[in-house]
């Protein structure tokens, strides 16, 4: 959309991003690569002692998928703010779809921006993450 | 029931530096399924206007965990890891951080509050990340919840 910011309006949707079902390998790779070694995502024994039926996805893995959806749509340098609330546990086997919808096109600190409501939902329609991103429609930040 | 002492509000975690390496950034991109070559190919990153491979938008969260001081402080607060969940996360971006940068990370406990008659105890950690030139590159807000029941 790099050159077509002009026509953006509330209600417009970003191209959704579909993610493969969560499996243990995905969690192991993300734990190691991200630096988040909380054993509740990696160690079944620990997860069960914590009262969970099994390991589950890192919240930040779900947020990273939302980040992919955003940077597939706009260059990363245009991202100003990105806030999420984790609504529910993303379990093994959950196939997440990331969605984004423009809710406002405000001027923020002199920049034309788009405020985007973002969400992660699994294949059963359960919302796992809700949040908001603010992106500049004028240009990037210093690289 | 665990009740976190409000006196931890304002507590500063030990500052530290993180060197961003291309290999680490490529491994992160692979782990999140990122296929845009901007995140793995230096030529593509430079063509997109970056000095080198950019850190993806949420990368700095994990880099901030690496020092382990947050987990240590939570332990000192009496929060067991098994009761801890990530409730919310926020980022404000000022400048790109890229492979080759050494970023300075400074974090502090900015808030502690509870909900549901104390059953949920929230801890907010705020972080500032500065790039090699000392300029503010990003601000992070991590809200963690200590729950006295397993989540649904």
C-alpha cells in the first residue's frame, strides 16, 4: 500500500495473515530465538504442575505474527505504536488468523496516521489477542 | 493468595547492553515465520532503507528478557513463574534498530495493581531502549499478571 495511503478510510481491512496450527517445534524455536525461556511454553511437566493441560504458545509469538501482518502491509519504519492485550491462551493445534481494520485516520504529532485495530483469532472463532497499531501514512522513522 | 508489595513501584532493574547480531535476527525471523527478505537478506534490507537487517517490531521484548533480571525481581516479589502470564504488551517506536547495533536497555517497575479482589496481581515493567548513538529507539510496556487460578 506504500503509495496508496490517500484513499484509506475507517473500515478498510488489511490483508489477513493465516498461520499454521501451533505445534511444539514452533514454540521451541520461538523460545530459543526470542530469548523467552519461560518453561510453561516448553516443558510439559512444568506446564502440568502449573495447572495447565499442556504447554501453550508465548503471547509474544502471537504478537510477532500480528507484527508480520503489519509490516507486510506497511514498511516497518512507519510503525509508531503497537499495543496488545492477551485475551486467552493460544493452545497447541490452534490455527491463528491475524486481522487488522482501520478504525481512524487521525493526525498525531503532525503526521497523518492510521489507527488499526488488530486481532488474533483461532479456527473456532475464539479471540486470543486484541490490540491497536498506529502507523504513519506520511513516512518512516530514521533508519 | 499472593499480594505484591507496592513498594516495588519505581524499582530500577540493572541496565545492560545487547549486541544485535544478524544470525540472531535471522533466527527470530525464521521462528515467527517471517518470509520478507528485508528481515533476512542484507541487500534487501539496505534497498528498503535500513543500515542492516532490522529487528522486527516485537524483537526487543525478548532481548530485554535476556538479562534475566525481570524474572529475578519477580522472584524477589514472591511471584512464582508458574503463576505468571503476559497480560499486555506495548511498543512505541522512535528509530529503527538493526543488526550491528549495540542497544542500551533500561527497565523499571512502573506500576503494580490488582483486580478481582486481589485474585489478579498486575506488574508493569517499562523499558527504554537506546541505540549506539544514545538516541531513544523504542519504549516497551510489559504488563504481567500473577494469577491465583490457572487460565482458561
